[in-house]
């Protein structure tokens, strides 16, 4: 991958979840711990909601490491926070995995299959970087082949993939995993120091966005 993958020194989920109140008191600075976008990005969260985006790539080892922590954080997110995952496509060979994610989303299979994709790539050493490889893998998981292929090649999945590329460009994503908050802030492991600390920064920016809306 030509763009850099951010280093993520993983901490125990239990440890960092136990210090939420302490994080809220920290003063994070724009330009140091996160970046404030010059041009805000339109969100899809709806009125009164705060959107948090996780930019990821299934083949990224750091995304694989970060996933358990992010999943737990997302499950504990406040009710006014809308969490969305955005699969990036820096090159053409990223596109099959991007379409894979949106196909699973269209079939309501993300909760069941998302972690299985990471396992297939990082545990079973499958590439999943072509349409044929993705379709063959999905069939082996017991997913209806015809329905999966129809969704995979659908206009809806193509549209979401195109929107994902637009978002990665709007947020000027150079590596993954990384986060976008409220259409205004960008966070990654390099800026924050680690991805667990990036979630601390996200918590603070969510609180800030809530106060300013």
C-alpha cells in the first residue's frame, strides 16, 4: 500500500473504557491531536445527531487490530452518535473489498460477517482482492450466491462505493484506520499517538460538537 498505515499500539479495551471521565477532562488541540477540516463535509446523521466515520481497509493489519476496540466503542456510543464504517479504495484492487462491505450492509450481514472478513484475510491468509475471490468466499460462508452477486453488482452498492471514495478524498485520508467526527474533524493514530487515544479524542470532539450544535 503506497499510503502509510498508521501505527496502532493496542491497549486493552477494558483499560481504556474505564477512563472515559478522565479523557473528557483532557484538552486536545487542533493541529496536534486532530485536524479541523478547512471545508466541513456534509453528514448523513440527521438532525440532532453526530456522525462518526471509521475509515478502514480489510487487508490493513492495523485495522484488524483496531476492530475489537472500535466495535466495543461503537456499541457504547451515546444515542445521539451515528457510527458508520467507510471502506477506502486507494487503488483499484481495493474496490472488491469495498463492494464486499457494502454488499454485506445491503444484506444486513455486517454484524455477522464483518469480523469474518478480517479473519479470512489475516487468519486464513486469503487475498480477497478480486471479484471472483470475494464471490467464492461469500458462497463458502453459506451466503446465497445469487442474492450476494446481485447485491455486489447492484447500482446501490456502486453508489455507496463512489460516495466512500468521495468521503476519503474530502477528509484527505492518507492511511487507515482513521476517524472523521461530525463532518468537521479528522483523527488518526499518528496525530493522537495511538488509535485507542484517537477514540479519546473522538469522545472529546463529540462532546464539543454536542455543545456547539
